[in-house]
């Protein structure tokens, strides 16, 4: 696989008029159903993409098994792939240097949004955590370029690879364990907005923390007051940020390991936070019935709509959670509510909140409508990159 990507004279993949239109519209994906011919193209190859008439549209990474068969990497011919990778990595790092302050934990490379489809690299202080999501990015030549470029620029103590076995299965890649790629350090402490967090590189969800919420934590903390409830708190991202402003903070999550880290994080920051292990749906129902009230409520559930089929159920889930939260907020209270399902658009999400407000007989004033932090860039022509919504609203009467 690695060899095919390094050879000049890449094979050509022809795409249908619909596939070509998608690329011309600025997207970088072509689905398998829009591929006309891939005769003899090895898995993970760099390929020339052409329309049905043979007009060249660019150079792409090819997957022989994913439904996303083509991920365009350049609209130009690619002569030296490792050099292109080095340049893209350097550009991604330079982009963060301009934008990222108040943290030593951020996403260094975000796949399509950094023109490196299938590659994610997160920095947690001195530890880098990377994920490889496609056949092409799994090639040795890519791994080598990546490690060299990241080490030269960021000088991490260690680099860890986090493997999602399901992704490797879907990409028909041989299984491999998560583990260290360089160095020996697997834990560290990172900080964002002056709050400190424990990081265990080989444990936890995603590559560690929810870095995309970093700026939303700081925004939420600006308005938070009184008694606060952080629902779906994970390792305490929002709760720890609220603790400086609120008289009492409780965090709820169904994952005991997440709450254990949350508690260690509270100690690290000398904060007193109550952690509750419970199903958020059950707890909100009980609390709403027993007349519990709060001044600040955070609702940050996992992605409910992973596929199109889940969309209706997801909308019902968002509605129920937000309805209950709204009923529990005191007048003047603050709701910070999020959705990380890209299939639920910002318009959909605001619609659900409007329905919930109507049913709860509350008026919601929008304070801020936010997205992911700037190190998770959104590409306007790739809607999948605009997945996170974070609405901050004030509740009257
Ligand atoms: N707000 C967090 C991220 C939340 S991720 C942060 O900023 O770091 C979603 C969390 O929801 C995960 O921690 C997961 O354990 C938890 N979760 C999933 N289903 C749940 C349920 N039914 N009840 C409570 N927590 C749940």
C-alpha cells in the first residue's frame, strides 16, 4: 500500500457526473455509488480523479472499502506526496499558532478541515494523540512523514496512536492496538482557560478530552451563576469551568470511569463539585418531578443522530432533555445546550429548542449561538465539518 502512493503516474478513477458535480461544488468526497471505474486500483492509493469525459478534477486518496471511495487531497497534480503532507502539517500548525491562546491542548490536525482527510492529531501539553481513519493515511510513508513533521515542529515527549477497531475493520486494514509510536510518556496534565485536567493517553473517549468545547467552556462560564447542573459532564469540562462562578456545581454522567477522572480534576483545581452517576434522562425526569431548580444548566449529550435513520429519535431526545432543563431553570437562568450530530443542523437544533420552550411555557433569549473551537475549523463547502452546535440562552419568567 505504501509503495503505490509513492510511485509517480497514479492510476485514474473516473467518477459519475454527480460525483464530479460534488467535487466542483467544493466538497472533497465521492461516494462509491458515484465511481464509474476503479479497475486495478490498489487500496489506499493516490489516484487521479477524472470525470466521465476524462477531464481531470484533481488528486485523491482512494479507499477500496469505505462508502467514501474518494477523498480529494488536491485540485492539482501531486508530484511529491510526502512533501505535500509536510506542507499541510506545517500549515495546520501555523494556523493554530495564530489562533490558539490560553491552552496547551488543542486539535493540531482535523482531517478534511486541514486538507488531510482521514487524519486527526490532538495535542495534550507534551503528548500528541493521533488517529488514522483511512487506508491511504495508514500507509507507512504517511506515518513516517507525520511523525517526523510533528516531532520537528512540536517536540512532543511522546506520540500515541488511538485505534478505533471498527474504523480499521471498515477500511479493511489489519488490526493494530492503540499504543505509543514515539517516546514513553502516556499521561500528562494539560490546561485550558486556566483550568487543569488529567490526561491518560490510552484511556477515555475520543482521543481524550472534548477539545472542541474549549471556547464554549469559557463562554458558558461568563454567564453561569448560582446553582449549576452539568448534564453529560464526562470528565468535568463544563463543571470545572463553572465552579469559579457558581455557588454549587453538580455534574451528571452515566460513566463511572469518566466521573472518577472528573473528581481527580476537581481536586487538581481545588474545587468542590458533586458528581452523580446516573442516566441523564432518568435523573432529569426525577428532578423535574421533585421540583428541583437551578440557575445554570448545561446539556451536552453524545451524538444522538449518527445516521440519517436516527434523526427523528435524536430530535425527540434533544426535545425531551431541553424541555426538562427549561422547566428546572429559575427565571434569569442560563441554559447552555449542545448537539454534536452533524445531521442535526443549527436550524434544526434551534427549532427543537423553540418547541421545547413553547411546551415549557418559557421564553428563551438567545445569548450566543456557537460552534466548535477554532482549532476544529469549519469548511463552508463541507457541511460535515460543522457538526457542533452550542446555544447559550437566558430563560425569562
Ligand atoms: N460535556 C462533556 C462531554 C460529554 S460527552 C465535556 O465537555 O467534556 C457525552 C457524555 O455523555 C459521555 O461522558 C457519556 O459517558 C455520557 N452519557 C452517554 N449516555 C448517557 C446517559 N444516558 N446518561 C448520562 N450520561 C450519558
